C-alpha cells in the first residue's frame, strides 16, 4: 500500500546489513530484483528501467542518496528505480535453504 510503504524505512534505529541484486526464480520466469537486508526484515524490490532518460543524455546531475551502493546509484542515474515487490519478510519467519544453481 502506498501510505504504509512510506514508513517502512523510516526507523532511525533500523540497520541495513546488506543489499544487492539477485535473480528471483518465479514459476515460469526470472525477475531482476534488488534486496535490502535489514536487522529485522528482508525487503525485496523489483528493478525497473525507465525508458525516458532524465534531462537528456547528461544524467550526472540527478540527485542520488550518497549512502546507496555505487551500483544502485549508477542504476538510478540511468533512469532505473525499484518498487517494493511484496510485504517485507520478518527475519524471524524467514527460512533459508541451499539450492543447486540452475
């Protein structure tokens, strides 16, 4: 939901442990996702590429949060963005399993 998603990351005490790209296998397709692992939940976002570039070919003037990884900063400057794919997954309900590579 739009209104509740604004408060997901608002806690000043929440610690971001790791972030990065991943291919998520969904029944018949692969999704390009970007994960944010916080100390209390996992947030999965879908990577989207904006077909329109901001301000023509010069994207260096786009303001990007300096705390983001260089990879994510570059992606945003290229007109990309991330949307929340589903509700955050609380870590106390998350089960991880090793699987063989596809």
